[in-house]
């Protein structure tokens, strides 16, 4: 949505606000009028993912790659990063492959700055996690790979340098999702890295159909490997604390991971989706270690006791009861999981409307986000089957699949895919998903990375018909990303809460800012930030439809 | 009684309503006295006229006879046939009855009476007449053929058994009757007698698919899966293009967990007889097993197109919709099914599962309890109850129900899983782990890879 249209829409919102307030506890705009426009071509993004597909069907080929919204040059406009495959023990590209960094031109177009930024990389990339790990005010990149991961430190001068070795976070093997989270509340961002199976080209199992065609094997055939947790030493180095923290004791086949606080104790927990294995719920024991409670919590298996093919994950308080709920995207016929938090470290899987819509889908990117600015988190699923031959043996399941959008109706979700834009009628080999307001118009746009095809940049048109307040949280004592901050706001009769989670989705990284939807309210009457450090900041009567920078313990800095 | 000469009368067709044709079969014989030439001639003439549909003239001939002898049984029988052709069934029944009263051995009148009873929906009267015919003429094949489906339809299996077993001592019984007899013994779970009769049927026709399938069912009844499977393979070579036999094959294949073959047989049966909702219900169940919920849903919906109030189709459609997460319509179909079949435990069970998925565990418990009232040995119910109690954090009841579930169904990994969750929550990691290990062992044992294994 262009900002020029905003004034007219604000007038409209004002005129209709009286009616809305009288009839609805929550302001619910006509979600059908919020659509997403595919502007990829217009934006100048030409990069295409190369999955290195081979006749041998090596498993890493089909699971990448990720994407990120990242403001790498601190100009207040989100730039875009894509992860590509690359050289590995089973793949030597004819010409070197590279990741892609696109700088935002602030007019809906982007310029490829990958080479000058120094983030081409030729490893077999998987995902990306963005954060200012060293607190220097610039966003850094951690790129996971099949092979060796890379930590790119942002120099602040439009470029990055590879500091992996110095930092000690190379984590060889097959890493998938990474999460920057301050697990011990020491004000520094630590790093959790999901590991998939033990794999190299000699371990590739032959899975073939009757005609001898090889297809991507079910991960059941491979051995699980333990994920890693790196503690930030605060001096540019990290210490692998996987064993001491209790993470290494649980080898998995991990894809998506999200950091959230499932028991409201102020310590960030980790929920990790595993493929063909039980999911892990690592509950943080006051920053000392983690206790894996997935089984007792009811999030490890299906209700029938079967491990599912967990891929993408996310966490949010979707029903506004103050407790973080969890979501896992699984493979076709397994149903996706919506775990409602029972407030006692147990969950109940209640997919309801989502179950019917996802029966035949395989989900990767997943995100709770308030796309219509009515204050509650809606849900987007990015899908695609990992087996490119699936249609030959299953008439119901497709390799490329549509995205699915759900509107939060309070306690439940309503499928609004058909009314969310023409792009939702198309099929993709979807993998990564990042949300962010790349055009700074106050509604969340989408970035989708597809396997072996072009990515998608989808502009939100209509989400900012409802009013909003954008927050850029700047920590002084807490971790630089303010991960774990709890935000509460009131705007008229509307009340919202949000925990600043980290990770989630699949191989991707979102806009670090928070957009608080306030419906038709004309100001945010009360705003409370509970920082991970314990600091509580309260502000009143904030004007809407703008971004504000809030500094921990100090309040608003400057208005963008 | 007139004796010595036999008149084979024509088949009499009654058209009861447009498109509905019912046959009054050939009256077997009319016995007349050779000494009364005039009477014989008139009866023969009347029979010919009836055959030629010249009913008024036939009636005139018969009236002449009856004027001189109002209870002449053959004339009464033929006049009854005239009335039947005129669709005057009350009169026809009365005349056939008078004929039988006048001559209790007049089998043709009894057979005509049977036909009228059948047309008029009086199966018990028809059975009585047929039994009397067989008492008079134990070799009457037509009476046999009519009686056995009637007895079966009236759930008078014991009488059928008695009838056929008696017949077996005095005459050759057709293979179809022997198979029917075997089927009844199967229903009574008398494997030995069932096998005996299927084998007798096979002695008559060595490639009789129904008999072979019957033997497969006997093997299934006795738990001999290997033998059942062998018979099923043998039947495959003999299954003819009969929808009924294909349906039977599908049922046996289903029991043998050979769902693909069951599916194919039912698909073929439906090609031969696309109007039988039972076939679609069975087909839907094979799709459920594959599983292909979309195809299953289509099959059950097709059954309901053919018979909109088929409670089985409604129940299974409801279940299929439940599996797809389409809870509101699933509930609607199950509730419709209950209207016609209010005491089917499965229906309450499925409704309970929907409540459970919708987060209404208290309602689910009530529905599961209703299921138990109807079917106390329904093992899955205890699992379902345990799961709901677990959700409601009533761990004592959850433990009771889940332990009972694994006792009744020790090979069910689901219950072991729920027990593992329960004990994990009760901080008993050892027992939790035990159940997890059992569950994993069972899962491994049951695992059949969807794709070829490497």
C-alpha cells in the first residue's frame, strides 16, 4: 500500500469507527478487502533458487532455502536476503551459486548488492537468522548450511565479514533453522541451531519407484543429529553449551524452531519441530539448562502417538488468553497442529478449521501475524511437497501447493485464502516465509522463498485500513533484539498483547519491528513494555499510524 | 379329485404399477379326471384362453364349471389366476384359498397363493404355504428356491437349516442352497457345518467362487489367516461377473486386510450393478483404509444419492468428514444416521470424537459413555475416554480408562502413547518410558512403508 493512499483511508476509518466501536468488541475490518499483490517482477528481484537437483536425489536439495527481511544498512527500510544452495560433497555447480542481498530503493524496487556486501557464499545454504548479536547497532546474518554455517558480521558500512571461525559457530553437519535468543537473560543474544540428520553423499539411501526413478527419501532412513546451543560470550565468540544445557542429549531431525515463553516465567523456551520424530519442547530452567517435556506437554506426537513430519513452527497467543500457543506444519495427511496452551505446560491440539484446509498439504513457512491490524494474530501457511514425484503415486497430493491464509476470529481461524489475492490461487514449491513492512506503510508484507524457483514478494494491500503503531525496540540492558519482551497495549476498547518471540517459520527471519494493530482507534491509550531485563516502560496516548523507536528505560526516541 | 392328466398352465404376469412387474409363476399342474371329458376340455380351454389373455372368455368357461360344482378346485385355481391377471388380488387370494380348501394337495393353487402373498407383502403366509408344498412334494425345487431367501429375509435361519438338512437326506440340493446353508452356519459361527456345506457345493461345481469364498470365511472365523488367504487367491481365479460374488469377494478380502483387492472387486461390482448403495458403502470403507478420504467421501455420498436415508452411508460419511476435519457436516451426518439407527454404538463414538477434537471433552465423555452402554466391549472407547480425562486433567480416571484400554487391546499403540503422556505428567518417567517403548515396538511391527523400502 502506498503511503499516499493512507490519508484517505484514515478518514474512512474515522468515519466508520463509531459504528465499529458500537457493534464489535474487537475492530474487525473486512478482511476480505485485504489482499496480497505479487510485485516480485516489479520489484526487480530476479534471483532464483537453485536446489542443485540431481538424479541421485540428495535430501538437502529439497528442503532449502530460506529468506529474510533485514535492514542491513540501517536506513529504516527493510532489505531482502535469500539463501541459495552451493557447493557440497555431492554437488559442484557449473558456475558458482550465490545467495542474494537486495537493497530497498524505498520505491518498491530493490537493487542486488550481494557482491559488494560480501554475502555471496558458496556453501550449500539452508536458512538465515538475523540479529544484532554483538550489539553494535547493525543487523548481522547467520546462514545455516548443509556443510558449514556462516556468521556474517555487519561492518556498518554496507558490507559483511565472515567471522564464523572466530565466533566458533561453524557447526558442521546439516543445520537448518537458527534462532537468536537470550536463553540465560544476560542481555546477550545466544544462538540455537537446529540440526537435521547425519548425512553425506555416501549415506544417501536409494529410494526408487517401480520404474527405477529415484525420489527424495523419507527422513526415517537417516539418523538424527543433535541440535546446538551457543552461549554468547559477549566478546564476539560463543561457547557451545549444547551438552551442559541438555540440548545435545536429544538428537533430532529438526527443522523449524521458535523461542517463546510457554509458561510465562520470563525465561525463553524452545519449541523444535522434528521430521518423523517427536517434536521437542525444551523448557528453560532459569537459564541454567533445558528440560525436554514434549511428551508430557502433548506436543511431541499426534494424538494417536505417531511422530509427524514437523517442518515449520511458530508461537503466538492466538486467543488472547495471555499464554503462548504453538503451531507446527506437517506433511500431507498428517494434519497441521495448533497446540492451545493449557497454562500448565500442557497443550491440546485443536487444529479445527485448519485441519480441513491442510489435509493434503505439506507446510514449511508458517507465521502468526496480524495482517489486517485488528490486533490479533492471523496465520499464513506456505506449502509444497518435498517429493517432486509425489503426483506419480498420489493423485490427491501436488508437488507445488498453494499458500493458505487464515483470519483470526477470536478463538478460531477462518480460511480466507480465496479472498486474499490472485497469488493465492497459484501453486509453489514453498519453503521459507518472512513477514515485514518493506514499504513502511504500516501493514505486514510477505517474502516467500521457493525451492528451485523464483521467490515471491507480496505487498499487503488494505491491511493498513485499520490503524497501527509500529515499534522499534532498542534495548539498553536487555538483548539487542528485545527477544522475550512482552508488549501490552490498549486502544479504545481494544486490548492487545504480544510476546516478542524469535525464530519460527522455516529457515527465515522477520522484520524485527512490531506493528501493533489498533483497529479503528485513533490513539494507543496505554502501552507497556516488559523488557527481558525486568525493566517495565509505560507510555500513554501515543498517536497511531507511525513508527516509534522505544529505548529501554528511556521511552520514545525519534519518530520515523 | 380329478386325476391322471396334467395341464401345464402358462405363467401369469401381473403388472401392479407402471414399471413394476411381478411374476406369478407357472402353476405346476392341474390334475383333472379323465372320466370327465367335458370338464377337462373346459379347463384346457380356460387355460389356453388365460394364456392368450382372453380373460372374459376364460371366465365364462370356468363359470360354467363352477355352476355345476362350486368347489371344483382346478376351476377355482384358474379363476384365481384370471383375477390375478385382472389385478383383483383380494379375489385372487380368496379363490386360490378356496381351491386349496377344496383340494389340500393342489400344489399349483398353493404356489399361486404364495405368489399372491408375496405380492401383497405377507411373507409369513407365503412361508407357511411353501412349507406345506414341500411337505406334500419334498422334491419341489421351485418351492425350495422360493423358500430359502424368504426364510433368510425373515431371519428364520433355523427353519431354513432344518429344511435343507432334511432335503439333503432325500434329494440332491443345489449348490446355491448349500452355499446359503453354509452362510447361515457362518452367521451362527458354526465353522464345521459351514465348511461341510461349502465343500458339498464345491463337489458339485469345483470352481464355484461363492463356495470358495465361503471356505475362506470359515478359515477367517477360525483365525486361520493363511488358509483364508489361499482360498481368497483361489477364488480370484473363479470370480465371475456377478456383482453379488464380487461383493462377497470384497468382504472376504477386507477381512484379510487386502483392501486393494476389495477395492477393485467393489469397483467391478459397481460397474455391473451401479444402483446398489451397499456396494458404495463397502467401497467407501476400502478407500478409508487406503486411506483416500476424498474417494471415500465420494463413495458414501454416491450411496446417499441412491438411498438418501441410508444410515450406514450417513455414519461412514460422517466419520470420513470427521477425519478430514470437517466437523460441522460430520456431526450433521452422524445425527441423521442416529435418527434411523438410534442404537449404533459407533455413531455415538464418532460424535464423541468430534466433540473431543472441538475441545468439548465433557460432552465427549457423555457420548463415549453412551457408546459403552450400547456396546460394553468397545475397547476403543476406553482409549477415547482416557484421552478426554487426560485433557480434563482427571488423571485418576484417565489412568483407569487407559489401563483398561491396553488390557482389552494390548496391541493398540495409541493407548500406550496416552499412558506414556499420563505417566510423564505424573512424574513417573520409568512407566512413561515403558509405555513409549511398547508403543514404538508396536509401531515398528505395524509399519508398512508407503513407498518401496531402500
